[in-house]
C-alpha cells in the first residue's frame, strides 16, 4: 500500500511534468499549423501526402493565388492575410468533401490531396474554381475577387511516380494554367520544364539553387 506521505510528495512533480508535456504538445501543434489558414504547414502536409499517395490512388493539386503581390501593394498586408485565410478555408472545405486534405506550402502557394478520378475531375475542379473566386469583403469596404491557378496530377497522369514527382507535375500544370489564364490544367504525361534543385526552372526559389552551382 502506498504511503500517503510519499504519494503527496509525488503529486506536485507529476502535475508539473503533465503540464510541461501538454505545453510541448501545444507548441508542436502550433509549429505544424499555419496561423493564418489553420492548415498544416509544408512538412506535416508532405508527410501525410506521402502516406496517402502510397495507400490509394489520389490526385495531387498545387494552387497559386494570381497577382497576390498586387493585393498586398494595393490594399495592404492585412488584406493579403485575409485573402490567404479565405482561400485556405475554402480549399479545406472542398478537400473534405473529396476525402482529402490541404496544406499551405508557403507564401500564396497551397497544395492538396483529393479523391478525383478522370471522369469527375473536371466538374470538381470547376466547382473548386467557382468557390475560390467568390467575392471576399474585407475592411474599409474593399472587395476582392480572388483568382487562383490550379495544376492537378491525377493518378493516371503520372502512374507509378512518387509524390514529389507528382507534385512537381502539378506545379508545371499550374504554371501553364497561370500562363494561359485557364484557371486549372491537368499535368502532362512527361516533364515539360527543366529542373533546378528538384524544382521547375523559373519558379520562385530556383535562383538560390542556380547561384550555388
């Protein structure tokens, strides 16, 4: 039988350890969640996506907000933050309906996993585009009509390729959609751009890889 005195002495350290564990768990959760959109950040999204791609046939999407810098410059960073939050939540709800999930990779770039087959992909993407383009009213009577370019790599677009290759394929498709102002575009069966440091040549972030060569 436990001595009551011994038990009483052990309780404060146990309570302190429990509180510390909860604090650490909260800090980890915050670090893995984007504060603006409440979506997973790049690393936790990637980890989950890697598992999803190996378990079932899913589509990989990459999204980029068109003229995001213009929104920041014209209306201020608060407007840009509001736009990011709205796009993130709209994307999250759409993904939930398609047995998937989304993440914010950084800046105005998002990625998503969704159960989309060839037959229903076009209708689902048109629906997503319509939702993302819904007007957003922010402070000072400013109304923004978001425009987002989407690239999608369906399971049959790059069969057997790993998640990283399929995300890059979606990135290429997104770039084509942005260049042609088509809203969204399917991935090509083969790479269409040169690779720099594992990323599409010409995309943001590749200049560092080039400079280090």
